[in-house]
C-alpha cells in the first residue's frame, strides 16, 4: 500500500488521553498523535523520532532541555533519550511524528 488518507483513518486509543493513527514502512513510521488537555507523558525508547506541532501548546522535555512548543515548531529526539510531553493548552495537542525504526505497538 503506497497511499494512505489520514483524514479517513480513525484514531486508535493507545491509553487514556492518547490517540494515534499511523502508516508504517519497513524502516520508518509516520504517526498523527492527539493528546488530551493536561496529559503528561515521560518515557524513552530505541527509536529516533522527529515531530511537528500542528495545534495546541505543550511543554516538551528532551533530556535536560525544556521548551514550550506550539503550532509550527519541530523537534528531534535521539534514540534512548528520556523525553516527555505536558499539554498546556485547553484544547487537544495535535502533532505529527516520524519514528525510525517503526514503533511496533503503533503499527497499523
């Protein structure tokens, strides 16, 4: 399958307050993620990831660095670096991320 339409795909619930839809190749993955207001995440994984904020406002921590990010901002998270999101807006945080290698639990 070479083409996908995110607009027609349903969001899947990863856990409470976290929803995603994704397309996955052999070596990369593109995910559209939605976090509910006040959602907090903090984790690390072997995957490199890059992201782009579509809407909302978030405090993003990557290693020891923190930054308030909003629509139009992008970021890079190296493999095995602790990182987390804290949604600051009263609306959903929506963003696109690329993972390499793909995250197995997010495959569609």
